[in-house]
């Protein structure tokens, strides 16, 4: 599985996906897991056999209690 750096343009992930595709081919790996809700279409174009699209299906996660507490402390 690979997850490229977040970017506003999904095309920015293409070189990362292409590199993993080449590595997977060289190692004769049968599955290629790459891509998430924001860039899965590019990942599929580059050969992904598994994608993670939870945010697209279920929406963004709510912050955990720890994250909310840390944010509150940071704002204080």
C-alpha cells in the first residue's frame, strides 16, 4: 500500500503510483494497493487493484477525544 503526500490535485500522485506499479511488476506481486478517496481514479489508471475510499463513502471522520482536547489546549 502506498499513500502519496496529500495534494490539492490528484494528478500529483501519479508519479508515486507509477513507481509503485513498476516495483510491483518487478517483484511479480499480484495485488497493488494504492489510492484513497481523493486520488483513487488516478491510482486505478496506474494499475491499482485495491483502493481505500472510506471518506468518499462515509464522510470525514470526527476528531478523536484526544485530538479535540489537544486542539482546545492549543487554542487556549
